[in-house]
C-alpha cells in the first residue's frame, strides 16, 4: 500500500518487484480484492476453522 498515487507510480512499483499496488484513499472493496488475491487460502480459512466462527473484522475507514 502506498500514499503515492501519481500517474505512473503503479508501474514503477510493480517493476521494482512489488506484487500489487493499492493506493490511498483505500477503498474497502479494492483492499479486500488485493488481499483475496495474495493471501494463501489455508491461512485465510484457519481462524474460521479453529473457532468454528468467522473472525471479527475491523472496518476500514476510507479516510484512514
């Protein structure tokens, strides 16, 4: 995640070796999609399987 949102920053970051690029302001849907794309499926499911309930999520404010 970066505060840099100047045109061309995404390409520079990806060329430098970043896996993905999420800029501010962070939109919850865009962040969720990036996390879903890169988090291992097993790790994401582990808390739910261990407790039998879905882990509580803290909402992300768009102006955070």
